[in-house]
C-alpha cells in the first residue's frame, strides 16, 4: 500500500504542475475572448490536496 500511495501522490503532484502551467498560459493568452472550458485552478487545487493526503498516508504507513 505504501508504494501505491507514493505513486498516487507523485501523479497528483505532476497533475498539479500541468494544471498550473495551463492556468498560467490561460491567464497570459493573446486573445482575451478565447477563454476555454477547463477549470485549471480547481484541478490544481484538487490535485494538490490529493497529493498532500496521499503522501501523508505514505509517511504514516512507513513509520509503523
């Protein structure tokens, strides 16, 4: 279970990075009317929460 929690945490951290990059690109777009439909800020916040929770569970499992 420890390896799977670490894998989930790392995957969520990568998703957080991708979402932050996409949100930065959306904020700095040339065409103001081309907004898009993906909620990158919400995806970033959700993936950060999952990453923190999964890595905390991984640490807790490794301490026993």
